[in-house]
C-alpha cells in the first residue's frame, strides 16, 4: 500500500487561499478516481475539487469553514500498490513525517471508528511536503453507461447518476462537453421533479455554521455599513406609459426575450449616468482615490439558494433593450445554478437591486463596496392620481406608481447629486419614448 497527498492547486489568478465550504468525504471513506473531495471557495467563486486517484481517505485538512493555503495538503489517500511515483509510501516513518509536518491532519486506524477532522490552520508552521508532479494518468475503469452512452462523464459521475436514477442525456454540461458533479447538483436543485427545498426546522432549534458565501456576504455587508456613511433617497414615478410601452413591445417581440421592468430601468440608468459621473464610481478609501467610470458595468443583485450574488452586466450602456433582457436572464440563471464565472461576479461600477413583486413600498439597500451607489425599484401599485385633462383642468385617473430607492456613499455623493440623478431617471421612465432615442 502507498499514499497519495492531494494538495490544494492554484485555482485562480492571485488566489493565495480558499475556504472549505463542503466536504464530500471523511476519514475512512473510499473515494473513486474523479470522485468529489470538497468544495473550496475563493473570493471570486466556488470550485469543486476532484480526486485524481482512487483509495481510502486517511487524512483531511480541517473542518468546513477552515481556510487552506494554495499548495497545502487537502487530503491524504491510501492507494493500492506502491502509490504514485512521488507519493510517500505508507511506512511508519513516512506516516510519522507527515504527522510531524502536518499536525492538523489526522489518520484513521483499521479497526476504530474514524476520528473527527482537525483544522489544518492549527499547524504552527507552514506545511512542508515534498513537491510532487501531477499523477501519471491511469486508464479509466469502464462503468455501465447511464442514459445516453455518448455523454462524456467520469465513472464516478456515472455511478452517482445511476444511484440517483438520473439519465445523463437529460443534463446539459455547464462548461465544455464533459458532465461533472456540479452539473448533477444543479440538475437536482432545479429540475422539475426535484426542485430546491430549504431545510425545515421541524419544531427544533438548529445551529447553522456561517461559512462560504453566507460568511462572505456577512463580512461584506458589515464592512460596507462600518466604513460607508450611507444615506438613502426615495422618489415616486408614474410608470403607466412605460408599462403600456412594455406590453406593446412584448406583443411584437417575436423570438426575442420577454421584457421586464429591469431592462427599461437599466437603460434609463445608463442614459442618466453621463450627467452624474459621481454615481457610477468606486472609492478606494485606503488610497483616497475615487475612480469615475465611463462605462457602466452594472451589478445585478440576484437571490440564489446559496445566498445573494451580484453578477455583472458589462458595458450595459452599449446594449439595447432586448440584449439587456437576454443578459439579465442569462446571468440570473448562471448565478442560481452556480455556473457563473469569476469575471462575471466582479468589477461592477454600480449595482441594481430588485425584489420583484416583493419590492415593498421603499427600501434602504446596502452599498456593494467599493461602489458608491446602489439603486432599486419597488413594486408597482395602482393608485388614483390627479392628471391634466389637456384643457387647463385636472381629472382623476388610475395610474401605475413605482417608487425608486437609492443609497449612496456620503463621502463621495452629495444628497443633491443623488436626488438629481434619480429625478433624471424618473423623467426617462415617465417619458418612455426617450429610452428608445439615440
């Protein structure tokens, strides 16, 4: 028998460490080649780690929520034969060396039950393990095909799909042509037969560890409120004519995506921003520098099963209504099923947040630091309003009313500027023909 030490690989440019957000194995488990080891989260995305070898997991690097450095051991696997060419042999001396150099990792005995994993972060010194090249490729073991035999998938993915009764031919890979475990997860979470269900409390108290995306959201929101002096402003808009135009455009859209309120609002924002460059900006408070952007890279707050994510519509000012509608749908789906790329989740210059029909009367959104402004529509309601009758008098009509809320960084944006920007957006929404003008 031999051992194979799987080290956390470099999973992104400039990434020095990653957080363990989910273990898929524990000490004592058998793992197959290409089997899932753990989900690791960086400051940009969650990445799934897969085992290059088959064997028994004998050591793990910490618990969920712990941070592991790039290049540090994540798991040690006992393999058949002499192990990989550069894997340490399973001799008492080799095991003693691993335990001495990795005091935070634990080993399983043959007969006693597996011990709980110990955080690798407890190690006082960086882990020192001899460099090892990528393992030599070994021929894949054949597995009974599940569903479409032409689907590209590892034996571990096929076996898991078979256990779950999933036809691989029904799943579309998120990237490339090869199905991965993450594709199975997305299918399970959002298929018509097994939609996402939040765990119920069932009358008992629960303790939920704040890790992964939930912890990142908590840290970002706390830093935003701690460092940014927020102020909010709310304005009322008559969107009766806008809704009429939207209905007419949808009635004649053909194969184009259906227009919601968001593409119209994004267009209004992009047309108003050039007059108020202090709104579309980022503030580096450590350097004391505000960068005002010519292009609008609009962050779009999206609720996902894992928590709030902000995919980014690049160069929103260059897209027409239909292109914006298509990008809104694409990014929202990518955020929900976990296929959004890291570059699609960073670099926004301003954020738009919407709760759709739950939009409420008004809200005070928290700024997506280091941006300086976040804007959000509230729900549309019908109310009686006084309107001009065209002859110098007034009459009462039923009108569609929507409030717009904005929060700004008072260090960078003055109240007058924020109010003037919202008034410009309001004017465009209440005169919707201006949204279609060049």
